C-alpha cells in the first residue's frame, strides 16, 4: 500500500481510519467464527469478509493438484530442496483473509514454525492454484493481488484442461510479473533452483512417475 500525499492530506483521514478500523474489527469477528465453524472435511476460505465454500472438483483438477504436490514432496524427501509442502486443506492466514491454496510450499525457515498440531499456517513462499470455473476470477483477482502483497515469491496459475502453467514472480515494484507461460518443455521453479520439472509430469500420472525416477531426483544430493 502506498500512502500518497493526496491521501495523507485529507482532513477526514482520521475519521475514515476510525471507520475502517471498526469495519475490520467486525470483519475479524466473522473471520474467527469462520475458523470455529469450518470442519476438517470441508474446503473453505474467508475472503474480504465472506465465507467461500468449495464444491467437489473434477478429476483433472484433483489429479493436477496431487501431481504438483507429489513432485515437490518427493524432491524434499530426496534432499533436493528443503521446506514443507501442503495441499488442499491447509488454511493459510494472510493479514485480512484466510486461503486454502491448492498447493503451498514453505521455505525451510517458515517450515520450522509448522508443528504436527498446526491448523493455521503462515503465508507460503510458493503457491499453485488450479483454475476452475468457480475459482478463476479469484485466482486471477483478489488472490493474485493478495499473494503478491504478502510476499509469496512465486505463484503458478495452472490450467488442467489446456495443460498450461503461468509462472509469476514478484518484481521490484512488489507486483507479480509473468516469468513464463508454458504448454510444453520443463518448468523451472525459481523457488527450487536446479529442479526442472517436465510440464507433462504435472498433468499425467505416467509422466510424473517417470520424472520421479530420473537421476535428478534419485541421485544423492
């Protein structure tokens, strides 16, 4: 957020701040109620004061979520990268909103904050969201802006039908910039230097299995 001179010079600024504070306090109560109410078997998010529940997903969506998570998890287990990866039911607390990203990775530093009884996670360092008709607008809108504002260093927007990945990284201005959009070849996550993932391995189980057997993952670090 930029505090522009026009904003700071408004004579009603203190009154507006007081009104906003009262609004956010009420919204905070609603957020706590959301956290108390949501059940472990449900996928829900709290976005700008509203509870957003997610309906069952198509198989292509579920497969892509599982394969991205599996690729990162195996790389962690093989010692190629550090940190911790979660998916689907991990509630991540941002300043105002609570999200459950499709796939989220936490750097080794943040992974130290995560315990077996953790139910509210910190802001991730890497997020992948798989597009669906119900989530497309939020994935490209409020989440796109919120993730960048809170320092999620890398954000993938994945289309399971078109089999494409848009890779966004934070630029010098704090706003996401498109690093690349791929429909073939290898993904090169900036969060995981040296780990090149064939795009097909994110959408096809057989291709993923072949990737997980490659020397890049099986060789000793």
